[in-house]
């Protein structure tokens, strides 16, 4: 930030301290306001984000003795809000006005550069004010002008920290339910809140968890890539959980009520209608993944289990059923194949 911009900003007012505030008062005021307006506590609030940046900028200048001295001198010389202009045009305080304040006269005064010592106002050759020495009073020297009428230069404002990247692995359950994890980022322990419903391969931006910025500047963000492990029972389809539900031939043919386990450890009774085929999906409302945006369902896919070993009695029963059924389940398949 060029120091000319300091003329428009009252850093003492931004932090709510007096002009005679000491380092401790400035630090205390900054910490209080930074906590109040931190982006983590005001997500989506553009006004709070700008206020946080203004606070950091004010603290960076007022906590640095050299920058604070320059800031106070420039604001005092310009009356706390006027803007410097080359030649005094545009309604601001011009160079002639500045030097007239030191007894240098009006527009007829001649400025010269000198590398000699002594008073900046004694000069040489007729007692003309020495521009280079006068500028040095404000910490910039003659080179502090940007050329072609630019204002005073000053050190740039505090720079935000860089964004960092990291990876983490979560269990299926932790990804569905969400949790807070601890990471080591550049040797620093960082707590990261993982929202419920995060997907495998998803990238999460954790604001203010990246690299530290300049003194008084906000931290960068941490871009976290999440890998999600498999579950032995459940799968996932968007916000829905999926499960294969084994049923016997008799349950599918005659109908039954069976228990379906849910991810939270409870069980839900579900009705299998008579004649239910293998592959039919039964929907259990609201038993899926719960996020801020939506609540999914639990999709139970019926899988009819065929026994691999039969007792003599069971075999006889199946043979009776076979002999009682005369229809061909592949009749339509055969006719459709020749269409």
C-alpha cells in the first residue's frame, strides 16, 4: 500500500484506540477485533471480511514503530485527510503548500537537491530548502516520490499467507457422519472439521488453515483432498446409503417381515411382499446420509439366497414345487430374441 493511501485511512479509528495508544493497547484492540471479524466466524459475510482486512492493515502499520512514525507525520502534515498532489492541483495539498509551511514561500520558491548535511531548511545558495533532506524527515528521501507526480511510497501492506495442500484418509463411517481431525501441516498441528457426507476424492477448502501471512495478515487456506475407505456392508449413491438384503426363497415367494440394519446401529423392520424378485430395491426414507443440504435414504436391494446344500426333505419339497409349476420362465426371452 502506498503511503499516499494512508491519508484516506484512520488506522486509530479502525482499531478503536487513541493516537497516543501504546503497543500493548494496539495489540489488545487488534486481537479483540480480529477474533470478532475472523472469516471463520463470519462465513459469507463480505463486510466482515473487509473489516478483518482493514484491521490487519491498521495493526501492521501501527505496530511497526517506523511505519507508525511515517503515518503520523504524513497525516499530521496533511491535516489528517488531504491528498498530496504534484504542483498542488486537484484540490489536494501541493508541494508548494507543503514547503510554504516551512517558510519556503509560494510558487516562486526554487527547490534544489543537495547531498550536504546540516539543517534541511538552511540549505546553501540563498537558504533555499533542501528537498532531499526534507523528504528524509519522513523516512523516504527524495527517492520516496514515485516520479511523474506519484505520492509517497511506503512498504506494501501485509500479505496473506499462501494456500497449502494436504491429503487425509477417512473411514466410511467418519466420511458419512463427519468429524474433526488433526493434521500436521508444515510441522504445525491443525484441527480440521470434516463435514458430514464428504465423498471419496473430494477437495475441501479450510479457510485460515494454510500458511501464516505477514504480521497482521490473515492466513492462507488449506486445500484438503479426502480419501474414503470401503465399508463391508454399506455402499453409497449420492446422499443415499445402499445395502444388499439377503432373503430366502420362501420369504421372497410367500412374503415376510425382515430386519434391516442401519449405519447408526439400530434396525428397521421392512415388509417383503409375496413374489418379490431378486434385485428389487426397497427404500427406507431418511435412513441415509444427513447433511445440511439434504437427508438421503437407505436403499435395500433384495438378494434371494439359493441354498447350496439341501436335506432329503428339502429336496423333495423343491421337487414338488418344480413339478407343480408348468410355466416356462424363459418363454418371453426366447420369443423376444427372435424379434
